C-alpha cells in the first residue's frame, strides 16, 4: 500500500490544520526519512506559489504526490462552488482549475470537500445543487486529463453531500469520466456509516482514501478500530494511496512518527 502525509503549502496561514506546515524541503525530507511514499498537498490558493519549485522539492525528496486537497479554499477564505455571489463562485472555479494545473504535473487527483459549499438560508436547495453541478462539470471539462474526487463530509462541517450513497448518486449524475469519490474514515465514522458498506456504495468511483483516528488524531492514538477499517479496504482490492490526514498533536514530529509506525506495522512494511 502506498502511504502519504498531508503538507500545507506556503500560502496556507499558520493554523491548526490537518497537515504539517513549514519549510517544504525540510518537511519533505523528514516525511521521506520516516518512510512515507508521498505527500498530499493542502492548498488555499494554488496560484500563489511556484509549481515548478514544489515539483523539484518533491523530486529531491524522492516523494510522489497523489492528490491536491482544496480544504483551505473554503476553510480559510470561505470560497465555494455554492456561493450565491457569482464572482465568488468564479474565483472558486479559478482556484480549482489552478489546483488541477498543479496536479497534472504529478498525474494526481484534486479533492473537492468543503469547497463544494453548503445549503444556505434563503437559497433553494435545487439552486445550490445546480451551482455545484455547474462548477464541478466546468472544472472537469476544463481539464479532462485530471481526475477530481468529491469527498463526502460529515455533518460537523457540512450539510450537503454528507453520506457516501448520496455523494455517489451525485457524482454519477454529473456524468463526467474524470469525477469520482474519495472516502475519509473520519467522515464515514462520524456519519455513523458502516465502513464496508460505504466502500461498496462508492464502488468503481472510489479512487482515494484518507485515514486518521478519533478526534482527528494520528493513527493509533485514538479509539477507532483502524485495523478493521483497513481490512475492509484491503478486501475491496484497493491498491491506491492512503493519506494520513490529522492534526499535528502533540506536535508534527510525534504525529508523523505515530501514523507511519502504525501503518507500516499493519502492512508489514519495512
């Protein structure tokens, strides 16, 4: 199994995010030294940093880059494809396409989680769904060689496309071959879904996976049965990437070490 760790790119403000932050070259070197195979990039505005530089830094560290996560487009700037303001929807789409331009350098995917937006008071639900459909299809059509993965997001952070079955139906309705799903153990668990059933609901749309432990802790630091979840994952024949996405608690070094040690033990990697 290929294991990645989340890194927040330089334009993301210092914050309690589910990614390591700091000098890219130093972070990448440490991630590789610990035994991870890749780095997933958490971005806010992919136009704000040098794509060629980060590509060189990843290559120097011997790391792959499986996905670009757009969480802080919404988390920091509250931009989404469902914003009632057409200028803000257009800005969201511009950032999405910039993320796809970054991803194509690596053959990577682009995640759409909170950036899809929410149902809002005073806006018909059908209108919200239409805006998100339009934005997702526009991004897919603008860069058809790059895959997009929609992420079901639990009710603590979203009120739209929270469950796996609902998200799978939505993606199938988009009717674009480069749009699929990514699943996150945290969202599946918090929504009260049965993990193996969520994997089955996603079916052939399931392209990427995030893992953490309870309270968004490093793998093995919480109370969830991670082994059972990963056994479910293995039973599907999934051979893609698993990204450890969690808070850097008590600090980044300890969190990175804890997750890779647990995951390596589970997969008998040496």
